[in-house]
């Protein structure tokens, strides 16, 4: 299928701490629309968790799991991790079909890791989908992670109700 799901990678208290600490990070929210035909739309709040014990602990854990799974399944040599990006999607928010590659530092990305920080009962819609042609929804629980090559097309479908955090 081209992706892996790591169930229970983070526990609920850690997920809650990430949301709380990223909420005070001082980084601004974002509404991003791609240039050109406008096919890729991102509507979500975005913050980064970059400093402190929690950021180091979570980054180290995610990187260790990503390296172990990459060795066995993807064959990438991972030499580091970017800052943790925490996204909040409210009613009508989404992140259209895209890949996690781009210019500059994004050109070095190999493996993407997305962790659902919310309980799935806290929002409606907002499925994480992967696919080349049609999307395959990936069922995630709070603290579950999906790992996939950064060149794989994916999206967060529109949130219909509540708040989705990842």
C-alpha cells in the first residue's frame, strides 16, 4: 500500500501536551492557497513545537520509529527531522491533495509522519487520505501515526464538525 500505520505511537496525555504547548508557541496560523490553478488549498491553523523538553522527546521518539521502520520497509536513510508542525482544522478546513516535497529544505524530505492528536470522536469528516488516483482513507485513533514516502499524494478531507488536530 506504500504506507504504514503505527498504532498508539503517542499516548493521550502526550497528545494533549503537544496541543497545549503548540498553542502557546507564538507561531501564527495559516490559510494557504497554492498559486496557479488553485487545485491545492490548505485551510488550517498551523503552529510549530520547536523548543523545550516535550519537543525534543517527541521528535526523538518519532525519528527513532521512522528510522526503524524506514530501514525495514522504505529503504531511506534518515539524517534528521524538521520541527514539529501542529495543525488544527475546524469546520470547513482542509488540506487538498499534495505531496510533502518542495523547494529548499523541503526538497530533502524522504519520509513523512503524521500523528492524529485528537480523539476521532471530537470531529466529523477530516479523513486523512493517501492515493495516486482515488484517496484511500487511513483510519487513525488518537496517538496513531501514518508513515509514508514524502512523494506520495495525500490530503486531509474537509472537516464537517469539531476540531481535528495533527
